[in-house]
């Protein structure tokens, strides 16, 4: 989004601009299936990846890789659901 879009009041943005604006600020939270890894994105867009403290002792390298991959896929899925929900709210 351009600087002009972030300075423009929400009421004056097109639906696409508002969708992007709100999606960029929507928090995202996801976990791997076994909950060894969490991925969060805050309203500033910062992404945090957390490993459960015992993950390095309890998982093999392959299992940990699978957990990390699954957590990121879950975060992408949550982002997609959030995008669709926001779009529906904006345009019906």
C-alpha cells in the first residue's frame, strides 16, 4: 500500500484499499498439529515463531521440520480465512 493510502481516511478508501489496509493489520495466530510450534503476526506485521521448550528434546530433526512447516501452513491458512472474512464484510 502506498503512503497515500495509509494517510487517507478509511471512509475514502476503495474496498480493495480498505481490504489490504485491514488485512495488513489483522493479527494471525496458528499452531502446529502437536502444538510444538506457534506462529503469530501482530498488528504491525511482525512475525514471531515460538518453539515449545521441550521440542528440541522430544522431536527428531525431521519431526521438528514437519512441525515448523505445519505451523507456517496453518498461519497461511488463517491469513486466507481472515482475508476472505474481511472481504465479505466489506463487499458482502
